C-alpha cells in the first residue's frame, strides 16, 4: 500500500468549539457512537474522477456529513489522509450519498516508567520494582467517514506514515474460529500463523527507507496490525492513529510499552469494551479495565520485543509504583502496588546511547545458556536486592530525605548496577556517572542517580555542567504518576467554561508540535507543573480517584 507521500496533512479537523453537548459526552456515548457508525450502512456512489474539485490526494471525495446529526461532529470536514491503492478506490472517486455520524476524535495517553530495581532478572521470573514517570505518549484517534476504508498509522516521531486498505487485511485468518481471540482473553504468546499473516502487510511499509529505519517501522506496523486485526473487525471504521511521545525512544524508559498501552486502550475503546474512566468508578471496575488494556498491551510488546516480562506495560497501564513478578508465563503476573513509594530524590540521565531492548534481553538469555548456574545466582542476587528495597520502603519509618535511609537505598542501587554490569548490559558511558544505576534494558539508555539529601546546590550545579559537557541529557520527572488516561473528545478546555467550549486538538498542530515541551504544552496531561489539565481522565488502581 502507499506510504502517504505527497500528503500534507492528516484529517485536519476544524470545527466549532462552542458545542457544549459534545464536550459533555461520556465515554459510553463515545462507544455508542462507534457502534451506531458500525450499524449504518453508508451508501457509496462511484463518481467520475474529474467530478469534484474537492478531491483528496487519492482522488477520494468526502462530502461533509449532514448537519442534522446530533452534534457538531457531523459538520467535520476530514481531509483524507491517505491514498488507498485499493484498485476500486484509485480508479474511482467515492462520494458519500448519505450522511453518517462520525465519532469525535479522542486521545489516549500512557506513561513511561523507571525500573528502580530488577530489570533483566524480571524476565527470568524474579521481582522488579518500577514506577510510572511523568513523560508520556499521546495517541490521537481520528475516525473518518464511512466512505473511507483505510486505516493509517502515523507515528510522527519515527517518521512512519502508512495506510492500509481495511478490506485487504487478513481478517479471514484472524477471525477463523480456531484463531479468534476475545478481548478479555489472556494471550501469553503470539500465534505464529497470525504473525505470518500480518507479515506481508507490515513488509509493505517504508520500503524506500534505510534498513535500520525500515526495520523499526515494520516492527511498529506488525504490532499495530496484530492488535488491530485481533480486536477490530472487517467492519472497523476508517481511522487515523497519530502518535507523539515525550519519552525518549529506546532509552530504557518504557517508550515501547507506553505506545503499546495507547494502542491497546484506543482499540478497546473503539470496540466498546471499556466503560470509563469516571470519577465514581468502583476501583474493582477500574482494575478490570486496566487489566484488559494491559493484556493487549503485552501482546503488542511481544510483537516488538519477543520476550518481554510485562513489567513495562503493567506500570504504564496502571501507573504509580509496583512490585512485579511473573514466575509462570502462562499465568498473569503478581503485581503489588507500592502505595508508600517514597519521593526519591532522583536524577534521570540519558546517555543518548540508544540500543534495543530485544538485543539486551537476548544477551542475558545467551549468558544464562552458556553459564546457567552463575547467571542464575546473579539473577537471584538481583531478586534479593529488589526484595530488600521493597521491605525497606514498606517499613513505616523509611524517609526519603533521611541520610541513613538513602545511604542504604543507594547501596542497593550500587549492588544492582554491579550485577547488571556482570550480566553484560552496561555501557562505558553509564560508568561515568557516580551513585548511579542503569534503568531499563541498559546497553546505553538511561541511568537513575540518587541525590544525597545533604548535597549542596554547588555540587548539583557542577554535576549538571559535567553532564551537559559530556553530552548527557538530564530529565526532570516525577515518579509514581497516573497510568493510562483518556481525553474524550479531543478538546482542551484550558480553563474556559463548558458554555465557552474548548479548543479542538488540531491534527496538524499535534503532528508538528516541537519537542517534548511543544507536545506537553499542546496536549500534556499536566498543563503546567503538577497541575492536571482539565478533561483528561485516568483509570485508577484500587486506592481511589485522585483529582
Ligand atoms: N514515539 C514513538 N513513536 C513510535 N514508536 C515508538 C515511539 N517510542 C517508542 N516506539 C517503539 O518502541 C521501540 C523502542 O522500544 P525499546 O524497548 O527498544 O525501547 P524502550 O521501550 O524505550 O526501552 P526499555 O524497554 O528498556 O524501557 C521503537 O523502536 C518503536 O518501535
Ligand atoms: C530489560 C527488561 O527487564 C526491562 C526493559 O524495560 C525487559 C523486560 O522486563 O521485558
């Protein structure tokens, strides 16, 4: 299929911002909207290719929906983003004869994570302690009108932009009774036949790009298609999935898991299998929904990584901090929320040495094969470190600003890092920062450095200057944030009242937001500082709804 070249913008949606009714729609209404779309059999009329001056790049014509539909969403004019090369569509233009309401655009967001203790060991059944961070991915879902039969993956940060014709996808394989999975199933491994069915469609992506980039794009495409075909149906609506992220890619901060959580949540919302989040939601209901998102996010992670433990997607989906262990891959992991996770004075430093998690995980796998006993002993030692840290913070008198407590915690950092070095997943650049432990898969990526409470401002400043001069990148992030959240519809109120309406998230602005700050400013769940931006709602693990 085409790669969307020559197309300037994706479904640039410009609408009135004053319709309060639209903004007050609940998620269940969103889901009904999707359902009503599903049940409308839009009549499509073929027209001569020269018949309209408002044709899109692919020659398709999309007339605005009727204004008699329930809200202003129906007035949306969506510029076709993609150029379906479906023979029928490329030869003829499609014109909608009857209007059908389109679901409003919505957005989902999921955080990255920091593994405080236990990376790699967690892949082999040991415990890990991890916390969500304030860096996040944002996925904008724009539904196109019935006249479109395409689905577009627009991963702007990595330059991936591809459109598939929905009808050409291998639905017959995925929906075959022997293969079909339900949205609530526990899927713990990829089905090789399904992977094979997706392969030619993923292989059509970015064929003109250099090898390394093409590989990443095709991996993302395979991940998306596997989820889309598992959760969607041949009647799925044409849509554009546009992603931006503030999480550095391949740096150990769970960028891939947060993307996977976003895709899983968006697709489950579209098929009406999630109802929430809302302020009165019982924690048990939220828990079930988080788990549903998490399970499919794990499937997405398997597409990218091969052998993930599931800790990254678990933290990204549920947020806050957890102790995680997966002893048996055919069963769900044990996840213990760490409600008393301390506000550790951490510095998060990126070596800017990017690497692949899959490669680092495979390194440890090989070491375990060649030196099983020694490797197992090291993994066990990491498990003990994690459990000691967990015991420490569970104790009532642990103080994150107490010298002695931090000294002890810091010692555990040092031991854990030493063991990771022995496992062969460090990098010379990671060894240049003192009091530091690598976080995530290692091989470069990020490190966490514990700042001693009595550290002077001058020492901190000197450290920062040293880091900058050696081309390290320093992040400000808060540990223990929210998990997956939804902004429905994709309208930001920015302090204005319901009557005044809000500002629709403009697809182009979102695509073109510059850097982390630009994305945060435009759509970030925290508009400024720690203040939550209006509109974003989060599923909450047991522990209650926080404002
Ligand atoms: N902003 C993004 N846009 C699109 N795809 C992304 C983005 N961020 C991450 N990805 C996907 O995730 C992959 C990186 O995953 P990888 O596991 O190597 O790194 P990570 O998740 O950041 O690190 P770790 O697993 O150690 O926490 C990318 O190759 C891409 O497929
Ligand atoms: C290296 C690893 O332990 C953490 C990556 O963030 C891999 C995993 O748990 O899947």
